[in-house]
C-alpha cells in the first residue's frame, strides 16, 4: 500500500502543480458560465408568443379582455370555449390548452398542468384587472379597489418543485465534470503509460514495483487530480449560486453532492483502467489516439444523449434505460438521482451492474496492462495481450 501511495502522490503533485491544471480549470469555468447564459436565453426564447386558453361558460365575460391584453402585449391568444371547468381541465391535461379559466371573471380559477407561463400569466392577470375595471367603471373608488383585488387563482395539477431546476443543474453539472475528467485525465493515464513505455522508464520502475501497483497508483493519482478540480469548480459554482440566491431549501444538495462524488470515483476508476490498458498496447504517442478513439466515442455518445435528455426530458424512458447501461451509468444515473424520483430498485440495479462491470474491467485491464506494458516496438495485438504470447 505504501508503494501505491507513493506513485499516487507523485502523479498527483506532478499534475496539480502544472500550468495545464490551472488553465483547464479556468477554461471550464468560462464554458459553464457561457453555457448557462446560452440555456437561459433559449428558455426565454422558447415562448412561441401564443397562448391557448380554455374559458368556461361562466367566465365567458373575460374573453374580450383576454384578446385586448394579448394585443397590448404583442401576443396571440386562442380562446377555447368549454362548458365547464372539468372540460377545460381535460384540455390542459391533454396538452391542448395552456390554461383553463373558470369561476368569476374578476377572480377566475386558472387550472394549469405544472405552472402558468410568464406570457400567458401576464395576459390573464391584465385581463382580470380590465374586467374588474369595466364592471365598476361608474364608481372610480370601487373600481380601484376591485382592480387591486382582481387576481387569478392558479391551481396546478402537477405543481412544479421549486428546487427541480437547481437539481437538474446540479445533475447536469456533475455529468459534465465526470465527462471532462474521463476525457482529460483518462487520456493522461494512457499517455503516461505510453511515455514511460517508449522511454523504457517502466522497465526500471517494474524492477521494484508490480504492474498492478503501478497501474493502480496512476489511476488513483490522476483520479485525485480530477477530484480536486471537481471540488474547486463545484465550490465556485455553489458560491456563485448562493450569492445570487439560487440555492433553494429542500433541493437535496448534500445527497446530490455525495452521489456525484461516489459515481465520479466509480466512473473514473472504470474508464481510467480501460485507458491505461489500451495505452499499454502501443509504444508511440502517435498511435495512442487510434486505440483510445473507440472508448472516447462510447463516452461521448453516453454524455451527449444523457445530458440532452436530462435537460429536455428528465422523466423519459430512454433516459432511464441509458442510465442502467454500465458504461454510461456513472455519467447519467447521478444526474437522474439529482433530479429526483428515481426508483430505489433502479439505483440499486445501476450500482450493482456498474460495480460488477468495473470489477471485470479492473481484472481484464490489469491483465492486459501486465502483459503489454513491457513490450516495445510494434503494437501489441488483442490476442497477444489476452493470452500473454
């Protein structure tokens, strides 16, 4: 264990003290800030400018005011007459209406699926004030009081969790950091293996150290570098979110951070071992990328698919299936856990499958590494690496 810790310490200090670590951390912060601003602009531009509002017969008097309010705000309103509140709610549930109005026009009940959008909400609020003002126009004092009291009562069929956005952001943030660490520090493991192999330094090292100790020390050392960067970026992100008042009570911040940390350790160990084993197959840096590309593509596919589904469809079946496929589980499942509502059996199944897959990869990767790392010259074939010939 002392030997492994010495190798780990050497790898860690060599990377953390380097300029590349500082530059990459700063670049990631800039990328995350830019992406957050980009997503924010898309969410604001996602409103089509059209509001579909179901209006019950008892609330029909608000229809002209809805059209007036929409015209004043440059929006288009589609009024869908319905006989009662139940029919309006059915349209909302089916997605054919953004909101359903029922009850008195000056204080209508507004049924929505999750929340009343900003554009539609503004139209409804202004319309109720217009109706109240028109009904009591002869009495200015009474009209002013009525306008002040006029306010829609919003009832959501599936109320939005105020912390859901934060949890989605935390999950996506963790997935991005793990993806970056795998691509960056996993590749560093492979490059380090090739460098030591081509310079024949590994022959000297392995005279006193066993192959599995050298492999494990490299994985742990560079994993600690990635973890350090994750803590720095996460701490800065949380500090900014806290100062901006974006942290919401009950967001499950601590469980999310613990989940991201645990899955980071598992995921990095898995992929770094694969990269080290693949790096041991070649003796020149020029050949490294050719053996790493297939694994990099697998990681990229899982990240892109999972990241986009987390943002756009966090409750989709496709995301649930992807999160249970072991090579992608460390990238996707912690983000789903952060979002919430993941069945316990899925978390347990993903954990067991990933641990079993990681154990297999450690065994196979260690076997390949031990049998290939001392072979120089031509690229070692898979058959020779597995059989030791």
